[in-house]
C-alpha cells in the first residue's frame, strides 16, 4: 500500500509509527537520540540483534551427563537429544531460567535425526493439542534398520500431511500424520530403488508431491508421492547422480542444490540435468546451507567456511567465493545460515563464529564452554539458531554443557568494547544459578 499511495508511504515512514514499533519490540530499551531517523535506528538494531553483535545477551546454562548429538530450537522451546533420551525444555527470557524440563525415554536406540513439525497437523482440536503436549503422538514402525533422515518439509497441502523418512535399509517411506487413532496403520507407501542407505530427503519446491532423496553412493531419485503404485520402484520419476560423498541437499522451486565431494551442483528437477556448478572447493566439503532469496550459499570445509553468490558464478568456468570465513581449527561441520547471519562451528573448536550473511564480515565469536566451567575443552558437538537466540552444546563422551544465549534485549554492542590489546570478540562467561 505504501508503494502505491504517497499518503500511506508518508504514514508508513513517519517517526511516530517507528517510535511505537520500537517501544513495542524493545520496551526495556531506552530510546536514544536517533540521529539517522527512527526507522533506520529500528532496522539497524534489529539487524545487529539478529547478527549477535552484543556482549551482554541473556545466558542460561545446562549440564548434561552424556554427549548431546542434536538440538532443536523454536522461540522459547528447545529439544535436546543424547543417546536414546529426549529433553523438551522451555525457558523464560525475562527471568533467565528454565521453566520446565520434560524427559522422554520412548526410544530404545540412539536418536539419529530430528525435525520440528506443527502439532496441529496431527491433532485437530485445541483441547487435544494441549492434552498431548509432552507425550508421544505416534510410533511409526517399518524400517528394517536405523532411520537416518526425515524430510525437511511435510508432503502435501492442508489436512492429511505426510512425513517422509529414509533409512539404512535403502528405502524411503511415507507416513500419514493424521492417521486417526494411534493403532491405525500410518505407513502409506514404501519406495524401493536405492542400493545404499538413504542420506538426505527434501521436498521439491515447485510441487509438494515430489520427493527427492540421495543415498550414500550419491545416486539421486525423485519420487511421486501421489503415485498409485506406492510399493514399487515405478514411483521413481527421475534419476541423477553426482560425484563424491553427499554432504547435504536443498530444494528451491524447481532446482535441487546438492553438496557432495568438492562441489555444489545445481540440478533442474524438470530435466534431471546438472545446469551449473555453484561452488568448487579445493578440499572436501563438510557442510552446506543456502539462502535462496539472496542466491547465497555457504559451504564448510576444514578450518573455514566459504560464502558464494550463485549469480556471479553462472556461466563461469571456475566458481569463486565472495568471502572466506576463516578461524576454525577443525572441519566446519556445524553451519547455520539465514538472511542476517552465518554461524559456523567445529567439533575441534570451543568457539562458534558469527558472520554477516551479505558481506562475510565477522560479527562475533561465542564460546561454547570454558575450562573453568567443565574442567576441559570439548569443542562444539551441536548448535541451533532461531532469530536472536542460539544454543550450543559442548560434550565429551561422559558429560556436556549446553549454553543458551538470547540477544533479544541486549544493549552493549561488541564494537563498544574494542581494544587494541585484546580480542574485540570479548565474551561474558557466566551462566544461570538454575543450571542442572
């Protein structure tokens, strides 16, 4: 509306509107003298918070008695996985403490992968949703071995959503999440065709009925989830392959981005042909993420991560990165990327580094745990990021330490603490008295 009407544009850009937005979002923040304008100050602060450019976030710690191998984070909720145990944890950002910890021991083997999906796709009524929180909703049995991957999105639209899983048994299986009563059969289809364990699964971006899978031998298959012959390999509607061990893959619209070996290849799912090589590394890739809206991809390798612009590498004989994100002592196996930032971590490094997504400039460096806290150095075993919040886990074979940082109401910028004789990425080193 502001773009089509001068009156609405004046209202949308007026200081009174942005003052109100500023006060509503950060009521505890003292409004300063906005020399660059209130709107600019609001956007700058939002960007700085998203990029963790502060030294005084809320910090809450949590000790574990085993290695944490997985973390999920959404708003004020966190899920930790170690061994066969899950812990659903809720934290209070205002009080700086854990509100509740629910322990689930339903698994009888090590948790190998996790995804977050809305509970509403399983339960139809609000009362049913509230009564089922903290309880196992479905037990989906059928794979002939460990489940190695879950689809990044649900298949289909509206009700009747379907979850896809890939296993060590080289099969892809579809599960109904609205199968009614718990005893009702949830397995909808089993897709055969891979010869090796299925490593990753992704739902196509241009149609949610297409499912893409890649196995350990880097063979790619596209499946039609709506096909009637749901137990035969004829459900496969496309095949391709790449060289090197698969690291990760992402779908965007009709394109598939596959990181494997030393390269990131772009495959057109309509023709199953490789249309471009988005990135080429001198060493084996360890991790991969993408921001499709900005045509940016990031790859992790030993000692560093690389930032690439897909548009600049189109038609080029040799792909070139736009930034090198140095600073790790081991393989960068942990990688998060969103519109504001890139977060990198290594199992051989006690720090995770934060970088600006557009420029690759380092914004901060955050310690996972210190010698004083755990009596040793562990490295980063897992991390999760959601907006202005980040959770890191540092673990050895016997114990671990989880640290939550919430930058939502942070005040003091890293740049205010620059000192020629010390690191400009100074970190506070405290945690909550409520640690368990």
